């Protein structure tokens, strides 16, 4: 008879202990600690995300109720609430960022091996840049500056359109502007970066152009520009105009950079949309389709907030909040990895909903992924037997 460990234990095999311990040593996460290991903390926080535990009590109680199965997870006993709370507050959150990067590499390898069909013909790397605000109570999270009576943290994210994986993330307080964070990021030459109007900065556009990075964004209505060339628009499309332009403010500063202004009619909204790009070769319809695909990063944020626990937090310190958000991102990578490896047509929400019910079931993970509604082999041929209770004396 084939024996399996629990599905949760098989999920944890995505995180080799040697790699994890190297990350622990790199960040000195267990300096001056006794008893409760960083691995135990990671298991508890990943269980929080995948098991949808809403409090420290639920995490510790949920693990404690499975005492006989914890050895398969690499821990001997469930942590106490105070122990887990202390670890979240004091263990460096940078450890989880490193684990995220390690997991991302595995997901990218799966995408490359699968040879997923690309939506666009060009070979350039396509990524979307966006941010999402996570509201916090100012009186409790007094370090999370946002407004006078409201606190928040902001998650800045790059989404790689090859597999739609989160490839880079930065967590700041709510007051940090998007463009300030964007200017700290570096992109490989040839990359196509898609973003909304919140990142409007002509000097930054010039820097990206000088570095060989292409961008596609929406153009502001009050932009002051001059037209250098009017290009012919393709027939039977919704493209209204395609122009090569320059900005007067940049010309005044002796910066010679030319961009394209593409105006497109949106039939659904019955309005025009104006795109701005520094790519002078792509077709106008390609530019419009690239920006439309940016919606995937919005869907990722929606899935993250609906599927993972980042709306309420287990601790009030900045370290605890960062730890929980990074664990949520790791959980999203786990779900994307399972989605990529499965032949079943999973949505992320359905995958997490059913996975939550299977975490401590002893069954082959990949068999269940590909056929989630089929009975395990050991149960085939077993029929319901009606028990008759003989009450006759």
C-alpha cells in the first residue's frame, strides 16, 4: 500500500530545509532565541494563510488539534499564542522576503519548462507596476503614517506577465508616493513596463528611455506637448490617432526625448483613451492591448486580498505586519505553483477553498490536484453499507 504524508506536508516540500536554514543564518533570525524555531514560525504563518486562520488562537489551536501529524511538518508541537506573537514581532521579516525570492525562482522555472504560450508576439519581458493600500487603525498601528485619523501600509508590486507571477514587492507606509518607490527600481534593457497615470513623471520617463526600458501608460489630460509627426492609423480599428510628440517642459530643459501619443476609442465606456509610450515601433493596437493586459495586476491584488489574510493582522508592530504580508505573497506563489503544475482548470479562489479542506488529509498532492473530485484509490470499490440496529430483545 502506498503511504503519503499530509497534503500540507507535501506543500512544505516546496521549501527545502537546507535553503530555508541558509536564509535563517543569512538574516540571523534565531540569534538569542530558544525553543521555537524559525521553521516552526514559518509553518504556523503559512497555515494561517492557507488554512484561513483568523487569529493566533485559531493558528495554534488548529495545529494543536493535529498533534499526530505535526512531525510530518518538521515540528514537534504547536506553538503557544504568546510564543508565536513574540516571534512575529521580533524575528526579522527580511527572512520571509528571501523565502519569497526562493519560491519565485521555482515558479519561474515551471513557467519556463511549460513553455506557456505568450499573448504577444514580441519577445520583450512584459511587467506591470502598481500599488495597493491596506488600511490600518491609526490608534493601534501608530507607525503606519497615512492620514491624520487613518493609518495604512502600501504594497508596491511588479507582476511578471510570464505566468502572471509577482516578481518584486516593496512594503511602505501609506504616505509613500508611488513614483518615489518606482524610481528606486531597476529594470533590464528591453523590458516593457506598464503602469497607470499615478506614475506620471517626465524626468523618470526620460531615465527609462535612456536605460533602454520601454513603458506604456495613460497620458494626463492637461499634458503640454507638441506634435512632431502624425502617423497613419490602421483601418477598421478603434485607433483614432497615432502621433510622435515631445513635451515642452523637457525641451526647455534641453532634453530631447520623443514619445508616442495614441488615442483609442473605448466602445464599452463610450469614451476615448489616450496612451503614452516611448516605443516607436510597436503597432498602435499592440500598445492598446498591452495596457489592457495591465488589468492582471489589479486582479492579482483582488485575489490577494480575498484569498489571503492581509486585511486584519495578528500583531500590531511593523515587523509583524511585514511578516504577515510577505507570508501572504508566499502563499500566493504556492497557489500559482500548484495551478501551473495541475492539469485541472483551477481558479485561485477555488483552489484555495478546496485546499483548505484537504491540508491534513493523507493523499498524494498531485493526484488530488489533477482529479480533485475523484475518490482516493484506497476507497474505490467500497460501497455504503447500511447498519441495522437490532433492538429486539
